[in-house]
């Protein structure tokens, strides 16, 4: 299927690794020109080089979107590289302000909440303000906001992170209404457990501690058997799995999809809506 992305320009935030990198690769394979974003110049450049080596078109934009200065640097780099964008994938996020762990409700102070919201929610708002008005003026655009299963099935061990991801789902719907009948659609993708580099590091540490077989696929199955992140599929997702859905939502073929939240989690979140 041709997703009709040739000639489209996309910014994927947080695409120097993980799900963002998967999305950047899929969009590039479908013909889009991709701006790869990250905070680490070397890692970001490696993704750009990998895409171009495979025949795609890609540029780098570096900066911390949780800060005004960092966001301004990214916007300037995008404008210099492509003159603007048609597709915005707000993928940047994480739980770094909470130390990257599961701390529990009362160990996440208000300062931690503020940091988590900056990284996951306000960073997306900054990019929306920077790029979406031009999409509306042009009469076409796509915004894909990446939430998580925790946005609709929260855990108290990561309260701030889950609340920020829930806010992204809410923001998506409100922005889709703001942009109604403009040619710009806004949707959310909510991944479940995905085998990113970060998750593989977790498998390495847990597997070594538990004496699991060295094979990473077998370690994944051992982890699934623990039931921490239940899954109705044979394995957890891969970054390219998430990237494929993002690419469809970024395409002209998704014109009648708007304000929706798509769970792509192998059946991890058990709900009927």
C-alpha cells in the first residue's frame, strides 16, 4: 500500500532511539523527508546517517524540548532544514524527572510532577504552537501525539508520568476540535510495552540477576511470564510496529481519523473503549 507520503516533511521528536527512531525509519521508507530530533548529537546523527544510507532523506535537530531555549533551537533547525513540516510526531517523553523509576505517589514531589509534565506534555505543546498554525494555514497537516498504556490504565508507582500521558490523550481531542474542518487531523498513539533499547537493558539486568538464558528473545518470554505487563500477543511490540501505525495516521489515507486514541499494545490494556 502506498501511504502517499512522498514529498511530505515530518518532525519526529525523541527519535534518536526507541519508538521515535522506529517511526522515523518507517516514515522515511514511505518517502517522507524526516527531521530526527534528540538531545544527544552523536546518537541523533547516527539515525540520520542510517536513514540516508538506506536511501531516505533525513536531517538532525537537537535540543531539550523541556526548555524554551532548547525548543527554539529545534524549531530553528527544522526551518533551516526543510522550511517547515507537514507532519508532527510528538514522541518525546519519559520519567527522567522521577529518576526513571517507579517511586510511588508520595515520593514524587510537586517538583518531580512539574519536571515530568514539562518533558511529556509541555514539550508537545511547544511544538504544536511552533508548527501547527502553518499547517492550518496551508490546509493540510497531521499531528500524532504519543501517549502510553499508562495514560488510560495508570499505576500509582508512576503517577506523574501516567497523568501526563492521560493529559496528552485529552489534549489531542481538544486540539482536533480546535482544528476542525481545517485539513489538519490530530490523533494519539498509545503503545504498550515495546522492546526498545531501554527495555532490552532492563532484560539484560533482570536476566543476569535471575540466571535467565542469554538469548534476548528467551529473556523477553521470561519477562512476559512474570505478568508485570500482561500481553495477549506472542511477544511485545517493536519500534517499527508503532512506527507503522504512526505512518498511517500521518498519511492522506487517514483523513477520516481525527481525535482518536489508538492503543497498540498487544492487548495489554483490557478495556472496551
